[in-house]
């Protein structure tokens, strides 16, 4: 893949880089995305699984669905895209990944500065008293109840209509404020407030770059669009930067 001399030169002189990732970066690890062909939302409807009301109506069903997802994630490995971002972290004095993913693959790959916007499937908490709950290592997490109040345990994932963790959102906005280059990788940019972050970074002066095999709702606004898979493009970009 050919990269513009402008991108390489800006990156070679940059001190601060921000990265927003979405489900697409984990697609090459075998974790389904949400809205692509064969994605999760073609298997189940978001309104039946991804909101608190659905959980209250049928906690067992929702927990079973997340246990199925946990098993896929647990059996997957970080891919070349995640690993390239680990190496990139060492090239800049400030390098932050803001992820919408709940799969922990950036952390497992070795990235240090990861801001989780939508939670983490490895964590759980009580749906009533909000006390953190132990990991559901048992085969039937749907039967788990809070040790303190007996209410059903829920995954620590931000569902539709729920607030993002305020500290994470604040940290993400700070990354947007300071980034000289901002990447949006593997996200359809349809879910807010995450979808707004690349545009915010651009307003603060960042050079914005999208990495995605498809056009998205923000492609037309980005300074540069790298069309292809993250697991191919990011290692190639890294090679250019190390030259
Ligand atoms: C590759 C690739 C490869 C494939 N390499 N790329 C403003 C305007 C309109 C609506 C709202 C708004 N503000 C808030 C809202 C409401 C709502 C929202 O955004 N709705 C829209 C859908 C219309 N947002 C919320 O409710 C948020 N909360 C909130 O704002 O609270 C305040 C508030 C409350 C109430 C009212 C108003 C304000 C919370 C959002 C939580 C999102 N949660 C989920 C998880 C569900 C649970 C689960 O996991 O089961 O997060 S939804 C789902 O979408 C998940 C993802 O993180 C998120 C984003 O998806 P992502 O990552 O972009 O995946 P895809 O599948 O969409 O795209 C994959 C991309 O990868 C594609 O582009 C591919 O081409 C690409 N790709 N292979 C690179 N190899
Ligand atoms: Zn409780």
C-alpha cells in the first residue's frame, strides 16, 4: 500500500497520536462486528439484547448471549492490527487508544494506554446496587446473583440509552484536544458519542485518518482515508515509519 508523503511526514514529526477503534479491528481475530454482513445485529436485534430493559425482562437470555460472546473472545487472539498499534505506542511520546470494543484485545496485545468507552466483557456488576461482581467463571453466569442484594449480575457493557463512563469520555475528549494525528480504525461511526470524536479531534487541529475497507459516515470529512483491513494497513504503515 502506498501512503501519502504528507501522512508519513506528519507522523514522523508528531509527538501526540490518538486512535479510536471499533469492532473492525477485531474482525481479523474472528470476532464478529455488529453491522457488517454476518455481524452480530443480523443474529439478534439490538433492542432485544443491548439495553437495560431487555436485561430486566429476561436477564438469563441476555447473560447467555454474553457468555456466548465471552467464549468467542476468550478463544481469539490479538491480530496484526492490534500488534502494530502496540509498536506504534513506542514511536510517540503520547499515544492513546480510545476503544469502543469490549473484547480486551488491545490490552492483551500489550497496549498500555487504552481508554474503554463501552466497558469490558470481562467485568460484571450488580444491576441494582452497582457493586462490582466477580468474573462469571462458571458455565452458567445467567444464574449469578449479587452477594449483597441478590439482584441479577450484568456485564459491564454500555448499552443503548446508558451513559458512557464519565471519566473515560473525559479522557477521550482530552486525547482529541491534544492529538496531532487522529486515527479512526474499524468503526462504522454510527454510534454516538464515539462517532463524533474524530471530528472533534479535527476541530482541535488533528490530521485525521480513517482505516476501513468500506466508506463510513465520516469518510468524507477525514483528511485521509486508507481503504483496507486494519491488520494489513497498520503493519505496513508501521514499516514506513520505522524506515
Ligand atoms: C474493518 C475490518 C477490518 C470490518 N479492518 N475495519 C446522537 C445522535 C444520534 C443518536 C445518539 C446521539 N447520542 C446518543 C445517541 C443514542 C445512541 C446512538 O448512538 N444511537 C445510534 C445508533 C443512532 N447512543 C447511546 O445510547 C450511547 N449512550 C449515550 O449517548 O448516553 C447519553 C444519552 C442517553 C440517552 C439519550 C441520549 C443520550 C451508548 C452507546 C452504547 C453502544 N453500545 C454498543 C454495545 C452493545 C452491547 C453489545 O456489545 O452487545 O457498542 S452498540 C455497538 O456499536 C457496540 C460498539 O462499540 C458500537 C459501535 O460499533 P462499531 O465498533 O462501529 O462496529 P460496526 O459493526 O458498526 O462497524 C464495524 C466497522 O469495521 C465497519 O465500518 C466495517 O467496514 C469495518 N471493518 N472489517 C478495519 N478488517
Ligand atoms: Zn447488588
